[in-house]
């Protein structure tokens, strides 16, 4: 399952019971867990979000321009909960509104990586899921699992990634993406064998696009984890 980021993301785990003394305190701890994870839907956890959503009427001119740029781009057709037609933008865009000039550059890069990659959408989304799992970015997983399934990635492959195991029965191109992305994240390098496997299938342009999708979604995942972006209550 996803890695445990207790201190950085309190959505994933309640405070350890060793900080509570006595039976009464342990009961309180249990009740807190129930309230957070069972009773409250994710949409009610907005108090955990560090970068509060900015209402449209409160946007500065530069922020409003960035919001319009994001909404008018290809993301608007994906059904993403982060780019609603009405209402404030969700994360990571909500976070990047705080630095709109930088946010504009980042969102344009992301648009290129998502919608104009030389890699098929199935493989691009596969790399995004691998990156989301590596960072324990639950919102990123939520947002792109649906897109990966729509693009043709098998559910059992995604489930294996979620459970930190190498998927079985991958196609050659899926195995190349998995090995390349996993090695890059875990060792920070790529072996000659893995590189040759990938370049024989994708060419040099494909290698650059594969590096880019992993790197861009590192940034997205870091943004979401720092923000503590809550996962929507509805299923993907």
C-alpha cells in the first residue's frame, strides 16, 4: 500500500498511542481515528489543507489569468476535480496560484507532458501512477487511476503498483516503463539493461518524455503532499 508519511500527512495515520496515557486517553485516540477516517468524508477535511482554496472573487489579476489559462486548456475535458468549471481550483493548481508566474510555466509544461507526449496515454498514465505510489501521493493516485483505466491499463497492474510489487503479465512496453521509472525513483539511476530496453521501444524522444513525466509528477506529488490535499469522497 501507500507509504506512511505520518508527520507530513496526518490524513494517513493518527497520532501514535504512546503519546496518550491511560485507558481514557486511548479511547479518545480511537474516537479521533473514527471521526477522521470513518465519519468525516474527505471533503470535510479541508481544515487539513495548508493552502486554503481561493475563491474566484478573491483572485489577484495574475492569479485570475493563471486560472483562466488552466481552465481553457486541455485539462478541462478530463473531468478532473482540480479544474471545476465553477468554484475554486483544486490542488496542485490552487497551490501554484500563490506564485502565478511560476505556476503558468509549470502548468504549460504539465499540459505538454500529459497531452503531447510521444508515449501512449496508457504508458504515460502508468508512469504517473508509479510516481504517485513512490511519493505516497494519494490524491495523485485518485486522479490518475481513473485516467489510466480509461487509457487501457489493466486494473491488476495498477493494484500491484499500489501494493509495492512488480506487476505480472505486463506487455513489453509496460515492463520497460515500470523498470525505467522504478529504477529512476528508487536508485536515482537507470541501468544499461533497462535503458536499452526502453530506447529500443521508445527511441530517444520517448526516453526524454518518460524522464519528463516522472520528473513533473514528482513536483506535483511534492506539492500535493506539502498541501495535504484531501482525496474527494466519491470513487474514481
